[in-house]
């Protein structure tokens, strides 16, 4: 059976990295670990686990996109005939049945460039933020517009589009998928368990930074591919500007002009939460929590949009936004 190479990326993942490498050691033809400046012994751990290690040059900004490209480059150097590569974040554990399942799918679907499955949060019960990550990753089965960081990719397709875009500090996978689909390739979400992820999101500040990073990605993605027919992340960017900036500014102006009675207008936010709570198959409590944080997240996303705009105006390249 054809075996894929695996590229794991990370920084200071510790025991999570050990689990990650161990989960693919028996199924992968080659395991490459790309490190972004760890100080916790991750490099030694990876080497002792049998992985080929790539240390990113500290003089250049770290991004997940750059790390994955460097990992793919090492795979092509060590095993140039490799047809498939599984990308995985170092805080994830690959489910034992996933690699052969993804290989079988890609071999039987030559038009598919990428296959991803169900990524689950290891400890959704530990915080509401972990729970929301788990819900976020439960995407529809079938042809998809994008994948996440954990994905099986066809090497030939990656080479055709030039791999990931190194400079992107977030949203690099959906941006790659835009370019793949433009070349006629397909991206699929399979009905299969893929990875267990350890988000370790336990504080509001962590969630805020992660959501702000999402807003930054929306802004950059819309700039790169916002024109028709793709309209990549245009709707998401507009939603962040609307609910995170425009509506609050208008409501503040109305309240200042008409006094306390105008405070009733602020009910537009709880009403929007109520509307969003009516969506989805989950229990009402879960839907209500998700809806509440979706609305709160508009402010974080707007902050990310503003951050990107300021970087563009200043001609500054963005730095990775870490939340762990």
C-alpha cells in the first residue's frame, strides 16, 4: 500500500508533539517535524522519535505556511517520489484509520487535491472556548471550499500552485484551496475521524487573540481573492466591519443624540444572538453559548481587520498572532 509522508509543525508542543509523532510512526513513509523556535526540548524529542527535523531560520518571520512549505521541501529532498503528504499541527494526534482512508480516497479520485476529515477537540469539556473549537471543525461532508491545517494533500497539486503562501500569518489553508480550485482541483471533507487536537484554550484572552487572528485572515484573504467570482472572505470581512464597527458607532451616535431612551436600540445585539441561537442541531444551551460568542467575536474580528489595515497602510509585514 502507498504510504504518505507526514509533515508536523509546531513550537513548544512538548508531550503533545510526542503523541503526534507516535500516532503516525507506523503508517508514514517519512515523518518531518518543522520547528518554529521551540525552547522546551521539542527538537530533541522529535529527533529521538525518529523524525527528520527542520529548524526554521530565526531571521525570517515564522508562519505556519512557511513551516509547511519547508516541511514539504524536506520531504521532496529525502523522498522525491512521495505522492501524498499529511500535514498536521504538532498539538494533534492522528487517528489510526485516517491515513489509509485518505490515501484510498485520493487514489480513487484523481481530481482531488486534498482530503480532510473530522478534527475533534481532545478536551471540549474543559472550557467553553475548547467546545466552540470542536463545533467549528464539524464542517459539512463532501466537496468543500477549504480545508484546515490537518489535511492529506496530493504533492503534484501542491507543486502546481506553488505550495502555501509563506507570508500569510493566518488563513493560509483556505487561500491555498482558492488557488487549487482555480486550477480545477477539488477539496473534499470525508466522513471519517482524522485528528484529536489539544487547543488548550482556557482563558478569554486566548480566545480573543485567536478570533482577532481570524479577522486578520479575513481581511487579507478578501484583499487577495475578494474579486468575483471567488469573493473569498468578503462576506466575513463585511460582517466584522458591520457588527464590530459600524453598528456600535451608529448606536453610540443615536444614544448621544436622543438620550437614555435610545439605549433600547442596543437590543439589536441580543436579538441577533437569539436569531443565531435558533440555528443548528445542538442543544439550545450549546447554541446559545455559540451565538453569544459569535457576536462577541465580531469585535475581535473587527480588531483584526483594523490591525491588517494599519499594517497595509504602514507597509509593515504582519507577525504571527499566537494565542497559546
